[in-house]
């Protein structure tokens, strides 16, 4: 996207907002509310959620009508301001779906140190040869036979047969703000807390769980 293109749309277009709402146990996930909770035998407590959303596009009848430049967003349930970002659209732009990647593309992953949401100090970068963590969920459950009953799911892997980036396309019936639910209940119902409570490297299991993760994004109704 050229600077002239941005200038024209900034003057004559409008801003819409894309808002993500991580939902767990039927309500928005508020990390601060979990402090001091005593677990029962069946409780599954999620106390950390982060993920990367990138390469955001608006689509009309399978044709891209808008593509966000420098499109990398780190969503963090502990920081509500990270869950919403604006998009500039043209005055007559029409679209019927939004498309984005859950994860970071391979070129960006091998491009060296980055800033902003891609800064390694954000806690979402493994090493130069494994790249970024795309999707991170942590918490506690007495089901887990681990230290402090912790479960840790760090999903990623940018290259080869276990490349874990996943595209998500969602139908949109408005040209106004777009509200997207992240159904963490659906994710936790499909993970194996007994046999695989910790997953922290690329591979077959991370690929399988990344497919699950990409399926839990839904347009809010």
C-alpha cells in the first residue's frame, strides 16, 4: 500500500474497528479476575492467552478489496487495548468477509529482530530457527500431573511440513465494525490435558492443535 493510497483513503474514507473477544466459560476472559481462585477437581483455569493476527484483508466475492499494510497484531487477553485495531477503508468500499492469518508468515519469521508487536521482548518468540509463537494458552487444572498443575500450549512453526500458520476467513454482513469471538472453551475441550499438558515446540502435535486454534474464531452474533 503506497503512502498516496493511504492519504486518499484517510481523507475520503472512514475507519472501522476489528475487535476480538476471547471468551471462556461463557464470558469474556478477564485475566485479573482469576487471581486467588482455588481449583476444584474439574476446574480448568485459563490465566494467559495471546495470539498473533496478521495479513488482514477485506474480501468481496473472493476478491481482495483492502489489504492492511504492516499487518501484525499481538492480541493479549491481559491488555484489552490490544484486542481492537482500526482499518482504513474507502468511502464506497464494500466487502462481505474478512481474512487473516493466525500466526506470522515465514518471510517475516526469518527477517531478524523486529519492533512493535513483533518485538521478541513480548514473550512470543522462540529462537531464530523456530520463529514466533503464534498462539499461546496457559493455565491450571488438577487434571494435569505437572508442577503446580500447569498446562502450557505454545503453538508455532513457520516452515516445512509442520508450518502452523493458518488462514481464517469469516463472513461479514456489515460495513461497520467487525466483532470476532475467540471461543477458548472450544479449544480447551479438544486438548489432551492428561497426556499432553505441555506443548512448546513445532511438530505434528503443534500442527494439529493449530488447526483447532484456527477453528475457534467466529463472527460475534
